[in-house]
């Protein structure tokens, strides 16, 4: 969806946009540390997250919010084998087209327990193929943990 339409949809829910600064390299090369992003805090009050959305999530009440990419959603078929993640029978790749290669007991457990992602459940990943603080570490997230949608990012110098 283009930026104008995203703003239109966000405005229909009451547009509350906030600036965030990316901390760390978990979303690199898609987003860089210290890069400023604009986030709609209201977007998901009226819309469901979709695969490809860059979102702000809160893992627990005592942690800061982090930015990740939605890579799987409710009804998607989920597999984890040979260190690779498969969504709907296709190997998961980052923004550079590289396959994730992860050792993850969490993903192994979830793949056995939830071969189809349940209602209101999402798989989120960083852009680093060797792993970050994402679903490979903390598992699937509930829709209530998604606090905003990244609308756009500032160019990096």
C-alpha cells in the first residue's frame, strides 16, 4: 500500500503519529540504528496487521517497544526445519532475499504446537538472518502486543 493510502486509512481511525528512533541493528539493512521512523499508534484499532507490515511491539510490560516485521499471521501454515522458517510452504527471507538460518528451540516448539497460526497471533522477525530479539526468541505474539504501524522512515545519511 502506498504512503498516501496508509495515511488515509490511519486518519480514518484517528491519526496519532509519533516519531521513534530505531535502536540497534536487528532490522538492518531495512532500518538502521538511530534512524527516525514515523509510527501510527491508532492504525491497528481499525485494521488487521498483514504480512510485510513493519510494526512496533511490546513484548512485556517492563520492556521498551521494539520494531519488527510481520512475517506470518492468523491462518498461515508455519514450519521450522533445518534451521529455516517456512510460511505457507515458502522459505522465509529477509528484505535482501536471504533465508533466515536460525537455531531456535522456541520456533521448534511453536512449529510442533501450532502448524497453523491461531487467530490474533503473529510471527514477527528482525531483518538480520542470524537472529535477533524476535519470534525466534520470544515466540509468536498476540495482536494486543502490536502498538503501532511504521508509516515511513527518514533517509539515512
